[in-house]
């Protein structure tokens, strides 16, 4: 049995080929394995690593009974039936995680991983931190652009207030009769200019608001688990977008409209928008690349994040070794078990020399150490750039505060002057 907590599980049945019968139980998907446990004997009837799966198909048994089949290396075929809510949902989830497992860099060279798993794990951790810091930097960049747009808007407000001050001064002390130049026409022109300025400002801000921070493939459902379909989740500066496989927009959550983001596991979240007098809008996302988006989502919607008990169980569970045992348990299987357990219970005499040679090998090679050094230097540069951008934005915020206070004071002053003129 895998030590991983299941990402998702479904009730169903498994065909035992040796006994020519179906057994009821639960099909579970974990981070690296697919397993089926009998509901009566609690025995594991199937335990397949995702990296060993060759094909996942929807087929029929005896031309009537709809099933889901999984083909394992060695031409071993597993049959699953009576899946709830339905086999299409199960197929979409399994196919998504299986393909992401195949496309991940960690699945390309399992032999190298077994020899230097510690170095690969360190590099994977640093790469994850680098991606998160890069996402943070892009969010800071978009935030800085918004601040720059606000500064430009305040500068226009200041210039408009200066023009208003001159006009009010002329009206307060006119050198001729003030109504001689059709004031209603002048007011219409002023309103048209203000509308044009507002449109330009909104267009400038809108272009920054619609920038995509990150995009991940996901299995999407509106509401429960009965309608999980392939799609994608887009995280924008000002919203979240749900799209299908053809990039058609299914729903957009504006940033201020999101009421809750529940994190069920590192791979599964639900986003909810509440309404009064009508049903809530709730979308569920299940993705193998969800950890890459969680850092950005948590930073943007920190006050609306809610971690469930299932997420706590996931974080407390250690990740199993990514190495695969291809064949019967021999010296390779023994070495893998020795990697996963700190103290082996019993070591056969014939495998002792191989075990000693394996233990004497360094956990991190020289090439991996050099790669780690380069990645850490990149992390340092990214952190310094983020610090510089934050300091610049602090200065801009101070200027924005003082400019806003000054503009508010001038507007109040001009309002009093216009009331006196009326």
C-alpha cells in the first residue's frame, strides 16, 4: 500500500481475473499510485504506479457492462466497473494526473533519480521556490504598473484642478459679463473632455488588470463531483477565469466577488461566490499543477483562504520515493526499501556488498551541487529585485497618499467656491 493520502477515491468494483468475478470496493488515486481496496476483506486487489501505466480507456465488458480499463507495463490489464458518480468523471481525473505524471521532468529518468534522490529532491524544492518567487515578482510588477497608472491619473487630476482654479477665479472677478460666451456649450465641451480622459484612464488600467499571472490545466466541475470535465484555471491580476479545453470562457470570478477559496488538498480547491436570494456560484478545480498556483492565490486572496482537515492530512503525510521497481523484488527492490526505511530489518548476505556500495555513494553529486548553487544565486537575485521593487512601491504609496490628500483638499475648496457662485 502507498503511504500517500488519496487525492480522490470512488466506490466501484474490480474484476479478479483468477477467480472470474467482480469484487466491490474503493478505487483511490494518490500522488504516485492507483489502488483498489476491497470493501469486505480490506485487502488491496490492485496497486499500480502512475509511471507504469501504458493506457487508460473506457471499454465495455460482454458488450453491455461499461468499464474503465488500465493497462500496466507487462501487458497487465485491470478492469474497473460500477464507478460512481460515473466512469467519465473517473476517466477525466485519472487521465489528467497520468498525463501530467508522464510530462513531468521527474518521470523521464527514474534510474538517475534512484541514484541521487536526495539531490533531485533538493533541486525540485529549490525549483518550486524559484517558481513561486517568480510568480510573486510578476504580481509585484503588475501592482507597480497599477501604482504608475494611479500616479498618471492623479497628475491629470492636478492639472484639471489647476484649470478649474483659473476658471473659478475669472468667474469670481469677471472683466466682462460672464454669460456672453454660451456657458452651456462650454460645460458640454468640458464634460466631453472629462469623459474622454476617464475612458483613456480606464482603458490603461484595464490592460494591466487583464494580464495573466499563471495558467494551469485542471479538471473542472460546477458544484459537486458528478460533472468533472477537462479545462483550465487562469489567475489574472484582477480575477479568476474558468475555461474549457477549447479556451471558451465558462465563468469569471472578479477579485472583489470571491467570498471563499477552500483548499481540500494541494491538488484540489473550490472557489465560491455567494448571493442573496439565489444559489451560490461554486467551481471545483482538481489539478496536478495546483501547487504552482496555490502560492499566487494565497498571496492574492489570503483573507479568503480556508484550509480543510484533508489538507492538513496531506501536509502531514511524507511523499513516497519516486523510484519505480520494474520487476520482481531483488537487489533493486531491497535498495529501494532501504532508502524508504531508516533501518532495514534484515539484509541477505548476498546483497550486503551492493548495499554497502550504495550507502557509500554521495547523496548529492557534484553536478547537482553546482546546479543548486546556480539556482540559489538566481533566487538571491530575484529576492533582491523584489526588495527593490517593494521599496519603490513604498515611496510611490507615500506620494500617492500626499497627492490624494492635496487633491481632496482642492476639490473641497473648489466646491465651496462654486456653491458661492451659484
